[in-house]
């Protein structure tokens, strides 16, 4: 695949996820999907907005919390990243996901 083709596919997915978030504003998954793609595109500020919406709608959404921490870190906002990732770790442990908690520990150590 060429880089141009990949970018066009990413742009099409971006529009699809934006539409999904607009049509289903109360869906944490819609905002998470959009935020995750924005994170992959390294559009950190926009990713933060979408992922904050997802975690506001579902504060126990561990994957969204982890991605939000990653977005904050990508944006250079390490204190916010640390705070969100610490919360994500607590949620992961409460949901019996010790492997996710370990993954979060690695992210937290990378912030130090």
C-alpha cells in the first residue's frame, strides 16, 4: 500500500467516526473509536477531546482511559497522563485485568 492510499483510507475512517460520534453523542464507543483513530494519526489535542467524552460517558471504560493517557502523553501533558493512567490502572484491577494493569505500569514508568 502506498502512503497516499493509507492516508486516504485513514481520512475516510476519520469521517466515518466523526459521523458516528455526531449521530450517537451518548455512545462511549463512538467517541472512543474517533479518539483512537486521532491518536493513531498523532492528532493529540483532538484525540484528547474525543477520549475525554468517552470517559465522561463511561468512567469505567478502561481502554478509553488508557488511550486518553496516551493522548495526554503525546500532547506533552505528562501530569494529566499520569493522573488518567493511574485511574485506568485502578479500573483495570477492579475489573480483574491484571495484564492491562501491568501494561499501564509500563506506560507510567515511561512518563517518569
